[in-house]
C-alpha cells in the first residue's frame, strides 16, 4: 500500500511539473497574440476612433504607441496563473481519465469527458487571474504608465470585492470557455493520435504530434471563441457602457487561432516530453 501511494505521488508530481512547464513555455511564446486578441474582442466598432482596422494595424499601433513591452501587458498574472493552471489542466485530465476508466464509456468519449472535467476545474482556478489580465490588457497607456498586477488586483477587490462583480467576474463564461476548449482539445488530440500510426523516426514522430496538436488547438479555438468573447466583454470595458452584448462572437478569432493553434501543440509536446523524461529519470534511479 505504501509503495502504491508513493508511486501515485511521484506520478502526480511528474504530471504537475510537466503541466506547469508546458504552461510557462506556451505563455512566454504566445502572450503577444493574446493581447491582440483581447484588443479585438473589446473594440467598440468602426465608429470608435481607436478601433483597429486590421490585424496588421493592431500590431503596428500597439508597437508605435505602447512599445514592444505593450505586447506583454498583463503577462504577470498569466505567468503566476499558467504554471498552476496548466498543472491543474493536465493533472486533473489524467485523474478524470483514470476515474472514467472504471465507467463503461468508450475510450474515445472518455478523453472528451475527462477534458471537460479538467477544463471546468481549471476555470475556477484561473478566473481571478483572467479578470486582472483582461483589465490590464485593455489599458492602452504606455507600459510604464499602467498599474502593476498587484495594484490592479487590489483596486478590483477594493471597488468590487471578491464576488461575481469583482475578482470572480465572468466565471460562468470562463467555465464555458475552458470546459468546451479542453473537451475538444484533449478529445481530438488523443483520439487522432491513437488512430494515426507512430513513426519510428523521432523527428517525424515529433512532427506527427505537433500537427495533431496544432489541429486540436485550432478546432477547439473555433468552437469555444464565443465563450472567450463573452468572457472578455464581461471582464473588460463594455462596447456600450452598462451593456453586455454578445454580437460578433467570433471577434479576435484569427489571433486566437494564431496563438492557440501552435500554442496548443507546444503545450501538449512540452507536457509529453517533460513527463516522459521525468518518468524515465525516476525509473533509472
């Protein structure tokens, strides 16, 4: 019994470390596209003089007005959140998958249901960080003029509290965003990976996994973006003050796909390779 418990704890620790590593690498590579996506989602329409005309115009405007660091606005909350968030994402997916192994679900469906469970759990953990991140990302002042993440968090708590109008604003939309994304993301990736034959060449095997992860992240992004737009609108400035509109639910789709297509592949690959390395290292001790 003690040996089994020790084996579980070691495996869980490896899943948590690998998941956290995946999140940290992904956020450092892809955060600029998250800023662009958020800016598109909270635009007030063509009548807004600060509205971006295109994806290229958004990149140019942010760079000229806010500098290179403007693309990294709001990155501290995700860095603080991504390590535990992705650790929760992958660890809970593995645990839900194990639990569902005792049910009579087909393996393909079990991957999707485990993904849904992991997404809902992840959403509860990450939502307060998302509120702070979106608030900072929608600030168009120069990077040096905006408040720090901690100051912004204190201000939100002071003015609106910890509840659904404050630091947990938009929780329902976040639950939908993460639940739907992870359900499609994990369900597609593991089902397709089990169908396509494994390549003996490690380079081709890497490309096989990356390609499946890229498609998984892209499809999941397309399906879940209405929840993402709703979350950004609820947590950020409203297009019309005092109103929450859910039109244009596919705003920011291109930068979202540009981020979570390759970003989704990066996460899965970092997780799998780090986890395999940790397990292999432990086995050879």
